[in-house]
C-alpha cells in the first residue's frame, strides 16, 4: 500500500470538487459561471449535485472549473495584498 505524496506546491491539493464548486458559486454566481464556462449544468436549472455529477464524468469541464478556481484564488490574493 502506498502513502499519498505531499504536494506542497499544488494549490488544488486537498480541495474537493464540491468545495471548489461551492466557493465559485458564492464568488461568481451561476450566471457568470455559465458565461465563462458554457456548459448546461451551469445555465439550465443549475445545482451543485447535478454539476458535480457532470464534472466528475467530464475531464475537460473539470479542468475548466479548476482553472476558474485558480483564477479566483489569484484574484483574492491580489485583493488581499492591495488591502493590506
């Protein structure tokens, strides 16, 4: 049995897809997410459970969501530096 490797430089390490999605919805809202990533689970009757189901089956869409999450983290870090 192998032990999980440390990934200190991976900002997504330990972050679940559900957490990413929940934080993105809180930050951007479903409408903006649907504009930035044109997938039906964000535009037509969006919900976290239906989006998770789709994203777990669709690697390209998950990559886009992960990229959007990293963008959000960078923007929050920039805002924190400006405010400090």
